[in-house]
């Protein structure tokens, strides 16, 4: 029974792992900065993955990978880890992990669009409806209606009617950063599935991590951030959160997501993994004392319902 649902169970575990890693990286990013977090967590993830593959495959490095594996998994690592996570981790700092992960629920629809554009996969009316429902759920959270009493009394009626009836609840820059993270993860997942071709999921993740680490080494050098590294490593609370995030995220979370797409369809895996916005709500309340409205809770469920409809 469990073996027949290995893909679905792997996707569920990935969602649980990503819930912990999002909260951990939000905490670390607010202490030492998002780029430093990315650099250090990928180095730690490489060590975790190498240690695991040493015991499971007898190889610390992914030396058994083919040229096809290296090319496409490296491209996946660049798009997913470097570009996607560069945006996502900054979004953690700007709007928080909970809202960022809600925007990340757009990743499955984006993945389907990428598959349609690159691989000629079909887009049905039900798929488009699912996308619309997902957008509606996110809009319930990020948009709020402006009350008339916030408009100064001396403004004319024309000026009053010209004002936007809706405004963003959270900074637009943070929402755009989270959307960039969703696009990066979606594209990276599509490239990963094409690049694996039966290759070990943990070793495949290690190739992606190597590319991501190399990318952030370049970014860190170009931005001249090396003076921040030693103080960051001495920041014990940040390093504790970062280590937890690296263990549950690029090590376990990403690896289990690749296991999921190996044993089940990308759509089913992506749908199950998209429940993070709901899983993260109670932790955000307990850990960060966030005040969450009923509309935001309903919006998270609606967004996930849209993702589920997309792949039913």
C-alpha cells in the first residue's frame, strides 16, 4: 500500500519539510541577510547530500551522472536555486514566509505553462479554471478593499471615485519577489524531471546544489559581501535556524520532491506539495505571533483548491 503511493507520500513529506525550512530561513534571513543565507545553506546542503550518498551509493560526489544529467540538472539548479531562491529568500524578509509560500502555490500552474510553451503540453479549460481559482485565492490574501473613511473629506467626489478601490495588503515588491521564486521553482522542476532520466534523486539534487552554490559564490563576490560572512557564522541563533533550514530544505525537501515526480505524475506531486501555505499558518501564529484573518485562511484554502482543480 505504502509502496504503491510512494510518489504521493514523498510529495507530502516534501511539503512538510518545506514548511519548516521556510520558517527557518525567514528567521535566519532577518538576522544575516538573504544572500548570505543562500550561500551558507547550499554549502551545508552539499555536505548533507554528500554524506547521505556516501552511505547510500558509496559516492560523496555525483560522479556517476551522465553528460545529459549534468547539463540539464545544472540548468535546473541555476534557474531554481540561484534565480528562484534569490527572489524567494528576499521575499521571506520583505513579506514573510507565510505570504511567500502562498504566492509559491502558483508554481504548479506556472510549471504547466512552461511545459506548454517548451514541450507542447496541452492546456485544457479545466486547467485555466484552476489557474483562475488559484489567483482568486491569492487575491483574497494580498488585496483588501479601501474603506471610504480613509479618503480625506475635503477631496472632491470625482477625486474620491478615482481612487483605487483595492490596495495591496503587503508590499508589492515582496509579492513580486515571491512570484519570481514561484517561477524559478516551477521551471526548475520541469528541467529537473527532464534531466534526471532515472538518475538517483539525492545525487541529482546534489548536482543542482553545486550549481546553486557556484552561482551564489559569484553573486556574493560581485556584491562584495565577504565581509559579512564571518559575523554571520558567529551569529548562533541565525546559524541554528540556517542549519535546520538547510537540512529540511535543499537536502530533504528538494530530494523528496524529485522522488515524488519520479514515482507519480508532476501534476499530482505539485498539487500535494502546494499545501505548504495551509501547513504554515499555525506555525506562523505560534513562532512569529502573526495576526491572521479569516479571509487569509480562506484565501489559502481557495488557492490550494485551484491547484488541485488544475490537476484533477
